[in-house]
C-alpha cells in the first residue's frame, strides 16, 4: 500500500469514529403477526409465531438518536463579588410616651339627687315624697243620727282631699333626702307600715344618696 492510500484510510477511519461518537446505531424491532387455526390474530415482538399459525414478519427500524458530546469543561467562574454596603444609618429614637401630668384631674362630681317634694295632708301632717302629685285621700266626715246624736246607727262618709306639695329648694335638697332616710329607718325600726314596703323604701333612698353629691 502506498502512503497516499494509507493516509486516506486513516482519514476515513477518523471520520467514521467521530460519527459513531455522535450517532448511535439504529435499533431494529421484529414484529410477528400470528393467525391461529380459528382465525384469532395476535401480535408479538421478537418472538416467532407458534407452530400451526400463519406468520407475518415485519422489521421496524427506529430513528437514530444523536448523542450530544459533553460540554467542554471550562474554568470555574469566580464567585460573584458581594454588593458594596453603604454607610450604616443610625435608627431614629423611638418616641417616648408623654409624661403623665403631675396633678391628675379631679374625678367628676356625682350628679344631683332627684327632686323631692315637701307635702302636707288635710289634717296638717307633713311628709316628704318623690312625686308632686301624691294619691288622693279620703277625709272622714262626721254623721248624725235621726235624733241628732253622733253615735246612733249613723253611716260613715268621707270627703276626697288632695295633699298639697311644694318642691324642695336645690340648696336644701341633700338635707331633706337625709331627713327622708331617717324617717324611713324609724318607720322600719318601730314597725310602722308594711315591713317589706318600708324596707324597700329605705334601700332606695340609700341608693339615691350614695349616687349623688349628697353622699357623706
């Protein structure tokens, strides 16, 4: 063999070697179509039909799969430099809560007590009442018998009268509420009137005084 032909052979071998490094050999798949005596069709790969069956053989070739050559390994890239950090800015001081006033505001004064009325009955008995329109009273009348006597079989009669009431002045209101409390406590102590009603009145008057500026 002369040298030019030997060089051509080496060049061809190099080209074939380079081609084989990028393209794989084609894959072949053999398909068998088998029909048995009853006419049933089956398809199977790479395995001939059983005896007694009619066989059709087909060879399928898949497309070659290119193999990509590995990427050239270059020098590793240097790590990214950290971003420059600007000068530190001092944090603004947190606002302090306003100092409480040394002299606290005085607590609000209690309210005024409810109105009170000084009332007087037809027989000049005096009492205190929440309402300026107390219920009517029946003043008994003297009756005489046919003979002019006051005790014989005479019937009883009365005259409807209304008590007179006047509002207690604002300046004397606390004092009169205290008087009403003392009168109610005395009625409860000495059993004057219904005990439950008088006890409820005592409790209510105490509550009124405690919730107003009249409280001691």
